[in-house]
């Protein structure tokens, strides 16, 4: 029987199990210098300094004693870091969906107010609508109403006819509409007379000004519709499940750490 060897092994085990844990500052230094998990948790394009700052904050909070507690704290940091990625992925997915919905004015805008006739989304820019501030929406509504009134007045003058009806109707239109009309005349798409102006108003101006009025009136609904379609919740389902998994892992790891610290505290007392 190798009595001396057994005695040596027993003494070695006793010293290992009853050894005083390393001072916290030493463990904290080791966590940064020799942290195993950080090598695999932090990707090449991510900030190692930010991760180390997170580990340090957790070390300061939990004051680990020994390699096991240090490992559990690194595990907590790893979970938090992965949750950060989940939120980044969620934001990227939503932004991609919003970008796609911004290209679909012809479907998004009519869907926002399904019972509003004539709200087609034709030639509309959802990005511009989304970017409007409340005061700009109000100004746009007033401008649209003014354009409608001016268009009605010009149409009434042309309908009544008489001397200089063309000139009077043209003066009744807003400056930007007159400029629009002149472009058509220059391109010889309409004759510069009462008949041509009446056709231009009926075919282009009236549909446009009513469309603008409806878009500003339903601005909030259009914004909500664009965001709702852009969210595409079904694409976030896998991310949500992974986030739940990380939450549970965090809870289990934290519970294990607290239990280990309690056991150490009870042994010390």
C-alpha cells in the first residue's frame, strides 16, 4: 500500500478545497487578461473595450471569489452581450421592413384609409409623408384646401366662359400650378386656350390637389400603416424566442452564482 502517496494526495485535495479564494482585485485582473469566454463572445467588428467594461461592472457588483464565480459572471456578461445583438438585429429587421413599405405607396396609402375614395397613392412619396412634423402637416392641409378652392374657381370661370375666361382662370390658379401648366404648353401637350386649360385642370390638377388633401387629412393613419406593415412581426418571432432563451439562461446563471456565494458565506460563518 502506498500510504505516503495517499497521504500526499489527501493533503493536496484538502489544501485545494479549503484554500482562501484569490483577492477580488486579482480575480478582476484575471477576468480581463485571461477571460476565456470573451475570446468567443466578442466578434472581430465589435468593441472589446465595451465588453471588458461590462465584465468589470458585473465584477464590481458581484465581487467574485475564485474561478467558478468568475466564470459565472463572464457567463452573465456573455448573455447580456448577446441580448444586445438581438436588439440590433431587431432594429435592422424593422428598418429593412420600413424601407420596403416606403417603396409601396400604391398599397400602403389606400390601405391606411380603405373607405376613402380616390386615395390612390399614385406619385406619392411615403418618406416625405413620414418626415412631416405636426406643424408641417397642418400647413400642408391648409395649402391643399387653398389649391382646391383655387382650382374650383378656375374651373367655374372656364365653365361660364365669356371674354378673357382663359386669362381670368389662369390668374385664379396658384403660381406653382400656372408654372406646371406652362410646362405642358411648352411641350405642346395642350393648346394655350380655355379648352386646353380646362382639360389640364380636369386631367391633372383636380386629381392631384384632392389626393394631396386626402393624404394630409389621413397623415396619421398613413404613418401608422407604413410602420405596421414595415414591422413584419412574423420575421421577429425567431429573435423573440432567442431573446427568451437568453433571459432564462441569465436567470439560471445568476441563481447559480447567488447560491454559490451563499454556500461560501455559510461555510465561512
